[in-house]
């Protein structure tokens, strides 16, 4: 979970920077920094869970004799 939080902080910083540079508006930059990374962080968390489950199945399948 710490990796996910760290990723969220980096992502929010980048989103704010891009939004602010593109629009020059602190409100737009701040809104983008909250909404877009939050959605991506939630998606990333579930993405990681799916990959861990797939990896577990691969390990289990390779350990079971045919």
C-alpha cells in the first residue's frame, strides 16, 4: 500500500504541473491534481491485485504435476 501512496503523490504532482502549465490556472491545476490521479491510483491498486493473482496462479500451475 505504501507503494500505491507514493505513486499517488508523484502522480498528483505531475498532474498539477501539467494542468497549471497548460492553463495557467491554479484551480484547474489543483482539480486535475486531485481527480485524475485519484482515479488512476484506484485503477492501479486493482491492476496490481489482478497481476498478483495471475502470478499466484502461474506459480501454482507450474508447481502442480501434470
